[in-house]
C-alpha cells in the first residue's frame, strides 16, 4: 500500500485491493474531488462491470468510514475512450491538475498517478 492509499483510507486494507484489481482494469490515475471523481484506467473487462465493482466496493468502504449506509454514488457515470497518445496525456494532466485548478488546498492528497 502506498502513502496515498494510507491517507485516503486511514491505513485500512480493502481499498488497495479495490484500486489495484488488475482482473478488471489497470489503474493509471485518479483524482478525488469534493463532488466527483476522475479515474483513468486501461480496461480488462466490460466498462459496466468495472463501474459496478468500483462503485459498489467503494460505497461500502466509504459508508463504513462515514458511519452511514445506503446509496453513495449516482447510478450513472460518464466515460470517454482515449483515442491516441495526445488524448491520453491531455486526460492524465487534466486529472492531475483538476484539484489545483479548483483551488483545493489539499490537492496533493487528492491525486494518484503511476507516473508521479
């Protein structure tokens, strides 16, 4: 578990498995914003299966941390296929810089990327 995962979940053990499950996808980057999340990954499975696993697994963990229950995420999601290397770099940089652009003081705790 890296330092980001420890900050994200307080040193628990469930989220790293959820984030690093290469059966479904290879995680490249993600950013947690106050009201949404950006995730960049290489698909190894159908996108609906990936999102079900991510949203279902993370909602259980987040609700436990917040001492809540029930629905956490909206039903829908927005996905976009990466078309070429330029699009990949643009997307990676957007995800990386989104919390900075939003003026969030804790931006360094909100982003994880394999190239950092």
